[in-house]
C-alpha cells in the first residue's frame, strides 16, 4: 500500500512539472519566486514522510508534512492567479 501511495505522489509531481513546463514554453507563465514555495514544500513533505517511517523523536513528522502541503497549495493558488492574469492581459492586448 505504501508503494502505491508513493507512485501516486511521484505521478502527481511529474504531471505538475510537465504542466508547468508547458505553460513556460507557451509563454503563459514566467517562473518567479513562487517556485520556492513549491521546492521548499516538496522538501518538507518528503522529509516528513521519511521521518514518519523512521524511528526518531526530534520532531513530529506531521508538522513537516502539513507545512509542505500548505506551501504546495500556496504555490498552486499563486500559479493559477499568475496564469489567469496573463491570459486576461493577452486578451485585452
């Protein structure tokens, strides 16, 4: 069951990367500082998953997982706003 979850997570990440690269290539999205939210979010998320499966007592992994997911959601919202904003600008140009 854990392998299936990991496969789904990696598939989701791959699809996001393909979509973002397609938007960059089409000119609808210009990468900026918001990518830091995604990168840091993924690092926190995967660190939390790793620590969850190891025996450590320094920090509760759920905090890392939730923080990572929160940063990923912030990136997604910001990404959507940027792409929509660029579409409106192109529409009125």
